[in-house]
């Protein structure tokens, strides 16, 4: 009895995981506008309503609102975050500069991707890697990973695995699954036996003959937007569903509305011509020929239109866009083609809405930053043991303070000038701060040198 129950539960978990992978892959297909997969999904949806032969002839239309919605929701990293190493309760400038030097050069872009994936999937993983003597952050879509969690904590990872193709001695690709636990790191070949797939023996990766995890931690940082009872939670499935419906309506509008309204269906009667295909189809390529029944009537050849509801379909498309935007806390006008320019007040309201979204995301992003830093320290400290890597160890008694950039309510030029003048007058900022707002990639030293040069040039020209 116990064995049967265990098998049933295991089978249920496998089905649930397969469904999770399928949902996340669908979300990713829409987010990146994978044309082949979107068209395949569109064909499947159209096939529910239309004949398969008609679907094959349709002009397919699709849009990508999924990416626009997700990118507007993920705004914590709209501007680069500022990271500072804290030691003994005080900022440590030397360690802060060292951390900046070993982080990936594109860390700001990777932050945005990780946040967007977490908004899309609810949970995203970032692999802290080390390649070519540098720390690397690999941000990949969630459906590529399988996880096992602690029996008493569904959010605590005990194993992460993912598939990888590796060339054998003959140069052929073989499928393996790579495994990470806190203590072990290895891979197993995926073998096809009959109609099933099984794993081969554990084999080492590279020179890691003992198959140990050299870092002592699973090198994957988790960004999770909501705790929904299991590790992954549920992503923006409603968004992908609306996107799918929009593509259906647009395709129907183009084919059943615009093309049919413009061309119609040829209709022939008493012409002596008879349609060989008994299945009635519509459109300019499929004339309907009625068999001659009365010789007294003259031959007829004309085009028949179905009076498609073009305006109504367009209104439905706009309504669906507004509905999904409003449910996500966004301004629907930014998604509509005929939207008018927003007033200054509307822009302020939009900014306030985004501030609320940002406020909800700050804590998950801060947890992610802390975990990623701890993993980065473990990875760096291991590889610092090899002199050829040119790394220094990060002390255990330091922690990372992250300052996420604020979202500013839109200001006019005059308002911005008055605000800067007030802050300068009351010592709340310096000229360097003003210039850094416009050139965030410059260091204080570079800005100071540029300001001195500008003053010299201005003084010389005024003569």
C-alpha cells in the first residue's frame, strides 16, 4: 500500500512539473516573440473554430504585448543599482571598488533580465559562474531547470538540474543532465530505452573527478516575486492567454473582415459550371457554383460579402488590451494604437502607479541581491586560491548594501532647475551629483576633471 501511494504521488509530481515547464515555455515564447512557436500555437487556436484547410490559407497576424507589459512591470532596475560593501558598520571604498571590478561588465543588463523573468515566471534563477578568469552571471528562462526542495521548506533548494548537450569522442552530441547539490556536482547521460528515458551513472564534469561542489553552496540565486506555496509559483499565464486571443482576433479581422470585405466570395449560378468540391468554403479562392436548375434564369456571376463586424472586432481587441493592462496596474493608453498624448497630470498618475509596483518588488530584489552576493563570494573565494586567476578573497565579515534607483515624478525643465538650485543652496547635493545624474557611468574623479576643463574653457572664451 505504501509503495503504491509513493508511486502515485511521484507520478503526480512528474505531471505537475511537466505542466509547469509547458506553461513557462509558452510564456517565454510570447515574451521573446518566437515566431515559429507563436504561429504554431496560433494555428492550434484557429483550428478550434475554422477548418484546417482554411487555416492553412489564412494570413497570420500576431503582436507581442507580453514583452511590453512585463517590461513596464519590471522597473526596479530601470536605472543601475548602486552597490556598497559594508565592513564594521561603515562603507568600505576599497572593497566596493574591488567588487565592481570583478562583477560582470553587463551586470545592469543582467539585473533587468532577471527581474523581468521573475515578473514573467514569478521565479527566476541566476547561475553564478566563473569563465575565462571572470565572474559571470547566467540568466536563463525558468523552464530549463528542474529543482528539488527541502521537505520542510518548499523554497529552499537542495538540488538544481538542467540538460546539456556534450560531444562524445566521435564528435556527436549526447544529452546529459547536469546536477548541483550543496555537496556534489556531476552529470548523468540521458538514455533512451524503449519508449522511456533513464539516467546513466554519475560521471564527473571536467577535472572534478571526485564530483564535489567546490563552492559549498548551490550556485544559483533565486528571485521570487510572490510566495505561492511551492518553489516556482505561477507566472503571467493570463497575459499569455490574452496575447493568444489577440492574435486570433487580429487574424480573424484580417481574413474574415478586411479580405472578405474587399473581395468577397465568387458566386455562380446557371453558368453550366459546377463546383467539384462538395465542402462549402469561403473566400476569393473558393467560388461557390450552383448547379443549373432552371434554364429560364440568366447566368449569374457576382461576389458575395458576409458583412463582417470589423468595428466590433476592433473594439473587442481594444477592450482586451485595456482589460489586461488595468489588471496589471498599468495605463492602457500606452498600449493602444490610437492613444492620445498624455497630459502632465496623467504622467504623474502613471508614475505613482509604477512607484507602487516598484515598492512591492524592492524586497524580493533585495533578498535576491543578498543571496547572489553570498554565492558570488563563495565562487570568488574558491577561485582566488589559484594565483593565475588574479583574484582576492572577499572577507566573511562584510555584507552588501544596495541602493535601488528611485523613480522620479516627471518634471518640467524649470521645475528641475529650481529643485537643483535649492539643493545646491542648502548643501543637499553638489555639481558633481547633478552631472552624475546625466552621466551615471562616470566616476567622481572623471566628472571633477571634466568640470575643471569646462570652467577653464568658459573662462578663456569670456576672456
